[in-house]
C-alpha cells in the first residue's frame, strides 16, 4: 500500500504545482520507493474470521492503484472524493445512470459529440428527459429549469468545438435553486485553470485521457464530488456494478502524467494565445474561436473563472470553406491530423467530418489542440498550409 510515510507539508500549505509534481509526496511503505508500485492483483485475502479488514475485496471497486491518483485529483480540485473510470465517457455516463427514469436533465447544445449522441439515444431510450439548450445564456437556463423535476444540469466549458463559455457560478445558483445538481465537464481547462467545485458545481468530470495524462497513451476518466450525497453513492455503485473501472497500469500512467500537468498546460496556454492572436486577422482565416480573444463569446466570463490562461484548444474557420479547410489540414507538416486533445503533440482536425449530421461545427472549422512544440514552428506550419 502507498502512503505518506514521511508526511509532507499539509496540502493547503503547498501550491498545486508542488502537490502534482510530487503526487502528494506519497512513498511505498514496503520499499520507500518514490514511484508507486503497480498493483495487479484482482482479489484480496479474507481474514481468518471471514472479514476484510484490509478494506480490499475485489479490484473492480477496491484497487489500491486508484488510491494515490484519486487523492491527488481531490487535492487539485478541492473536492471530497474522486473516482477513476475506464474512460471519460464511462465517467460522464455514470452521472446520468445514477438518475432515475423520468428525471429531467439539461445539457448544452454545444458539447462533446459522443456524449451528446449518447444522451439523445441511450439516455432518452432509458427514460431520461433530456433537453439541450444554449448554456451560455443564463436566461435560457433559467427558463428551461423545472423546479422539482430537473435533477441534473450538465455543462461543458469551454465547449468543444466552438469553445463557448458558460458561467459556472451563475448556473450553479440557478440549478440549486431548482433542486438540481450541477455537473461540469472541465476537461479542457483542467484544474490548473478552473476549479468548478469552488465555483459552486457539485461534480466535476475530466476526460483524463486528455490533459491529465497528457501523453496520448491511455484512456481514462475521472469524477470528483464537492460533498457526499445519495447521487454520489449511486455513482460509486454504477462504477462497481457496471464495471467501468480503470486498469492498474493505466492508473499508474495517469499518475505519472499528472506530475507534469501544470508545466504542460501553461505551455499550451501560452502558445494557443499567441496562435489565436496571430491568425485573428489572417486573410485566409474567417474567424478564430478562442476564449482568450476579447472579441470571442464569453471572454469576460472566462477571465473570471479561468485563472492563468484560456486553455490549449482553439478553432479556426478557413476563409475558403469546407474544401479549403480539409486541404489546409492535409498540408500541415508539424500538426498531426488526428482526433483527441491534450497531448504533447499538436493536433489538427476537420471536426464536422468526425461529428457528422447534427454537428454544431461549421463545415469550414478546423479544431486545433496545441501541444508543447515551439510556437514559432506551429505558426509557420499553419502559415504554409494556408498559403498553399
């Protein structure tokens, strides 16, 4: 078991960067190793009187490989408890599966496309009343809430792939007044930039595949709750009984990735800001969508709830339309044409082609995930792709 043998300073006495870099300072009890072991056992021994005093029963719910990364996530988010999942989708859908058929939920029109598709097919088929609205409008949220009936408000901010911004604090107040929980997909800003629980959210979801891992070599998801609740306990049961749990090696990789989270996110933010500013008035670019630009939707809200940067994700709309956008992506040399985000490598993608019918992405939109390469090289590569 891993534990703080030589207790480090209390988490509140350290900057989040230090907590992440040392993974809370835990060391292995048996070997005093700084890097944690990988626990691969799926089952644990009972005591002679048939009890489980170790606290471990079966790895699907009690894997010691989860202890350290979950504790670190709690510390970074300022939460009560964290749960790791096999993917971001497993984490997100567990929140909805903890509800009851007939419950009314609100979700944004602009959000991660796979979850939106799941909500409009599986969730509605199961009996949830799912309503998609413009979450950037506080008035629209207030009008759509059904006091006593709405059980969950789900927001994503900045929202993929338009990077629109929702006011977390204002939405939390409205949701709570109606008797609903607020859950926030905060994958893109990471806890480095935004801590939704401190702004009033009840649950925060991170697709840990992305920035938390940061190396494009594992699939994972995470939930963190502000406080214990009946809903949270049902979510725990969903993970254990449905089986959407993470593997031991993946948990180890995730913890390794989180140690450099702050360095990677800050580097990506700085480069994304420069790229957005550089191409904002480019003759081959119709528009740049990035909350760090003063003219973009939600800039003022983003300034208030994103501390230290506006994220490493942006989109550009090619002036020549869909065919030109696809051709630009094909001509890049440094940017990789691939799906995903948050890795060390920079990615470019024609998003409408991926999302298909019903996508909010304009056909001329290219989604950019800024990595940690030199920003001048990234700009030069986009320049040559646009010029040709």
